[in-house]
């Protein structure tokens, strides 16, 4: 039962082969047995899951029949969930029970999904390895000594290990696509503004975007359908109609123009991953696509620009955690300054503190022009590069990550080495574009992802290309041994 995709579950539930409650109980016991190896959950919500499953079964018995009705999933632990701990992977929010549901959570709940729990993540979504969580590192089910990627590493590990069919993630600089690549999943970061950020604990507000993580593009289409849409509570959410993502999955790729940026094949890229990227291109050519070289001349400036902008926004967003209103408070503060200082010094981990300091520095009066303003200019140049490229091609294809999953601890003492893992993903966030990672092969038994980028609001095209690729290949069906 645990091997089923969301689409298969939807069919099984519609055909009354099993009930949502039966399926939910199977998955909850699987989580209880297997998750201790992975540490992919921060909180389990068994009682809520059973109640929601029973309610979904009752709705179905009364004649309702939506594709997500009774579908089990989990939420990254930065989506606010009413009455349930929403920790953001941090001691700072270890005691925080959200007073309301995030829009993503409430939309999916009204579509009938069943929440099994809240997944582990890098603290405040800062990281590419899921090692910075207050609740401990998440293990990659493909090799328990390796990282699953981050920051949505808990969602990735749980879905890859077949503990559940799908989960939500968020992507500020790659946190859906990168862990999807490292665990053999399909993950989609939508266009900025496509999915509401209301109730999502902010990291870098101009970059953050929620999206689906699942094993197939077909499942990502189902999940995105339940997440996307205008939300008056989020001033950056965009009032555009949501297309039927499942309806375009079978569009032929004949004549589709795929651009491959020449700058992608630089020294930092593992040559074995480059080889798999070329093979995926050949596969898509067989399906009728036309491949062209394109150029993203400002690509090399993306990491430095991102690692100024994201910490700058984080330093501002995280100022609300002051030990006064909610979250962690130090013991016996001497005075108000001591309360602020010690609550923040004790409540935040080292990576979060590093980013707050870098961000506050970049925004300070003396350095604003030199760092923040320059980074914003680079951001515009990167966006322009994409607009030029998309004048000639329909999608851009390349690696999702320069390397496969690395050993836990291998980059812990070298934050820059970890930042470089975001080379291929962060440009989509800087430009606000949608991006998808899909399984495309293995290196040393570890999964490799290929990334597709498209113009604004072309999520349907990304899902279409990935679905067609998945009809012709079987990488996405491979499961890690022991799960
Ligand atoms: N690795 C990037 C960072 O640490 C991206 C994280 C994310 O997308 N949330 O900022």
C-alpha cells in the first residue's frame, strides 16, 4: 500500500479498494517503525490524521470525489498548523503552537488531505543539508550516512522512503528542488506569488515560495492544484487563474524548444552529473524536443547576490523573535537588554546567527550601497538574462545540483562549500521563476536530479515536460533499499 503514488491512491479510494483510514493507519505504523532511522519528522499528528481520514471517508460516502480527498501527506514544519507545534526546526519555536493554519494547510485540508505530521527541516529553512535543525540531522534513505539535502530534507526523506506519498516544502534558494534531487523525487517551486505565503514562517520574503514534493510529476500536479491560487491575506500573491495542471500533462513535446545554458557546465559540476544531464536531453529529443544552447552571462554572480539578499531579509524577518511575544525566553533575565540578547543567543543556532549578522551588516547604513544595493542590481541582471533566454526557448534544462548527496558532517565546518551547492537553484528564486527537479539517474548509487525552468506561470509546462520524461524513463520509480 505504501508504494502507491497520490494518483494511484486517488484511484484506489474512488474505486473503494481501501479507505483513507486504512491507508492512514498503514502509513502511521510505517512511520513509527522506519522513521527512527531517518529522523524526518519533528511532530507526528496521529489523532488529527485519523480524524481527518474518517472525515474524508465520510465525505466520499456522501458522494464527494476529489483527487486529494483522503490523501495522506505531511507539512514542512514552517507551515503554521493550528494548535500544533510549528517549530521551524528551531529551539526558538520549540514551544510554539500556531494559533491558525497557513493558507496552504487550510486549502489542502479542505480538499480532504490527511496530515500525518510536521517534517524536519533546517533551522528557519537555512541550509542545503538538513543538518542545522534543532531536532537533529535528517538521513538520506538512499544512504543513511548522507544528507538528504535541505532545507525541506524531512519532507524529501519521508516521501523517498515511502513513509507517505507526498509532502509540502518551501524553496527560498532551492529547498524543494535540491532535496528532491538528492532523494530521487520530483519537486516544484512555483512562480513567486503563485502560492500564498500566509502562515508560512518567513525566511526571505521576496524569495520564499511553497510547493509540492512527490515521486512523480503527475502527483506534483495534483498537489499544486490544491495549493495554488490568489490569497487576499498575502499581498504578494497574484490574482491569476489557476490552470488545470493535470489536463496538460499529456501534451506532446514535439517542437518544444529546450535551452541548455553553456555556463552550466563549469568546473564545479561533477562530470558524471553532466553526463546524466546530456542523456536526459537526448531522451527529450527523442520525444520531439529541439535543443538549443543559451547563455546566462550573470550566473556566476548569483550565489554572492543571494547570500546578501537572503540574510538581509532574514535579519529583518527574524527580529520578531525577541523572547517577549512568543517562542523561547531565557531564564531570569537581568533587564530587557539581557532578555533580548540571551533569548536570541540561546534560542537560535549558529547558522541562523551567522545569517542574521551578515544580513544586519549588509543592511547597515555604511554598507547598504556596497552590498545590498549591488546585490539587488545583480538580481535584475539575472532576471534579464532569463528573459533574453526565454525569447528563444520554452524551457531551460540543466543540473539541479553540482554534486550528489554528501556525507553528513562533510561540509558542516565550511558554510561556503554548502552555499555553492545552491549554484543551479537560486537563480529561479532571484528571478521569481518556476522550477522543477526530476530524477534523471544515479551516481555511486545516489540519485541525481535534472532541473527545468520556465517563464512565469508556466508550471503546467514544467509538469508536462517532466511527466512526458517520466513516461519514457523509470528513474523516478526506483526506491531506496530497505524502504
Ligand atoms: N540553501 C539555501 C539557503 O540556505 C536555500 C534554502 C531554502 O531554499 N530555504 O539559503
